[in-house]
C-alpha cells in the first residue's frame, strides 16, 4: 500500500509537470504567433471626415458665387445674342438699325386727326413724315402742326417740316415748338410760282440747329435761281420726279428714277438725299406725296 501511494504520488507529480510544460508551451506558441501575425492599422489609418465639414465643402464648390448669381442664363443669352431690330428713334449721329438703303416717306399739307392713321403708316413701312407747318400762303403758324407732329412721333415716325414760301422758314421751324430738336430737317421749297432761295435763308435755318434741305426739280430750279443756279450744291437736295407707279408694288429707292445732274447736284459727291416720286396719292383717306429718302440721312433722334 505504501508503494502504491508512492507510485501514485510520482505519477501525479509527473502529470503535474507535464501539464505545466503544456501550459508553458501554449503560452510560447501564442506569443510567437502574435509576433509573426501583421497588426491591423486601425490606429494609424486616417479617420473619416465628419459629415458636416464634407457638406460645407460641397456647398462651397457647387454653388455659384454672388457675382456669378447676378448673371442668369437669360442674361447670358442677351449678352451674346445681337439685339433684335426695334422701331426706336435713332441716337444723334447714328442710323436706326431698321433703316437701311432707302425708306418710305410722306409729305402732306393736309389735316390728320386720327393717331391710328400714323400707326398704320408706320406698319406700312413709312419712316418719315414731312408736313407743311404754317397756314397755306402764310407765315402764320398752323394750329395742327404740333398735334400732328406729336402723333407721328408717337407712332415711331421721324419728322420734318417745310413751308411753301421759303421766306417763312423762321415761322415754319418755330411752329414745331418743343419738337424742334426732333426735326430731321427744314425744307426750303423752290418750285414753279415760288421765290428763289438765298444763302441767307440757308444760313438762317442752319443757325437754329436744324439742317437745311432744298426741295426742287430739274425742270424748275434753273428758271427760278438764274445766276445762282450752281451756288447751292453744298445743301442736301430733295429731288422730285413724279413718274406714276402703283403703291401696292412700290418699294422705296431714292435713286429712282435715275438722278439727272443739275445745279451742281446728282454727282458722285453731291447725290440727292431724297426723291419725290408721286403726287397726291390717296392713302387711307388723306392725299399725300410719296417719297423715298436715303436712310443714312435720317439721323436726328
């Protein structure tokens, strides 16, 4: 019995020793594995950016700047697209973009009371209205001058005035009242039964700030002016040649019929600026004369 217990103790001791060695080996193996296994880089990896700063960065890079916001897509289109021609009065010294080549013009000494008459004229392509601004055969200012000029301007037409007697030039211009600075010109009328124009008349008109123009024709000018026939070629010529033609097919052309040289005019350097082409045409119930004007001459606002 004592031998059995001794052996038992020996066996127990050996078993304990083996267990101890096993534990030690386990620790050794675990430690070795830990030493040879790559570590996760959780500590050194960059941290994810907070949501709020990212959102702020997106707002900054995608939203237009305050300066850019002032230029809307519509504004950008307008800046790069040429403006459509509009029936506006041209600025001083320039030509209305709509006026190219020759334009239709009306001259008349008759009463017009309906604003729609002028609106219709503009719609039909007329761009200039020239009216007799004093009472006929008189230098007295005409009561209809201001209302008719105003209606013409309101309709988009440019304006000018004349008097049958060129001696009435001063009263004729004054009759335009507040619209004097809107006059394209004052026409000194030189025709059969009238009086010759003088340099004093031309200079007097110019002194008011209104451009002087001479209205006449090749068959009238020489007989009235006599020795001064070639003395006024520096003044723009409103010529007349009243060949008949139907209004429905009429297209403005201030060089038709072909210009006839006279009085120093209708040369390459002194070409007429207008041609009166038909007398007493009935237009919407009013007798008018039909004219073609050089568009580049119409420069007053």
